C-alpha cells in the first residue's frame, strides 16, 4: 500500500522517510517524520491505525553512555540530522538532542554499544 502517497493525497500530510525496513508480504518498520496541520496529523494517524499499521509516536530519546563511548565518530556518519558530531578541537562526540529525530541509525553503528534508547 502506498502509505506516503495516501497521507499526502488524503490528509495533506508531508512524509519524510527516515528509515525503512519493508518487504512485500512481510512485517516491516518505517521511521517517518510527519508534517502538517495537527488535526490532519491526528486524522492521518487514525487512518494508519485503521489500516492495521502500528503507530508509535517518538516519545523515546537517544542516550549516550559517556563512560563507554570511545569517541570514534562512526555514529556521526549515519546521523541524518547531524545531531551527532565530533568537536573539531577535542575530537569528542557531541550530541545535540534538539536535532535528534530518534531514527536509531546510530545504535547498531556504535562498536562499543554506548548508544541506546530510554525504552
């Protein structure tokens, strides 16, 4: 089903696909950012749920264990919003929480498992 198309056409909701793990006739996972009028967003979410699409709102946040992090910078290469960067002077990892969209791409990239979510 063309979910992003239906959200745009039927609800005037813009869909920014952050990460997709989908295959035909299988359960998949899609991380999206939705933009639109709050009433239209609510209606779009209700429609998705009526189509047996499980919707989870991003109430989670990324956590970085400073005691475990080795500041290798691998996570910065997969962060689509540049919420994770290396400080140019110290080469230490910097996390700008307000830029994070909780796409979780950094979690499997971390070689020492210093990155997780609060859930």
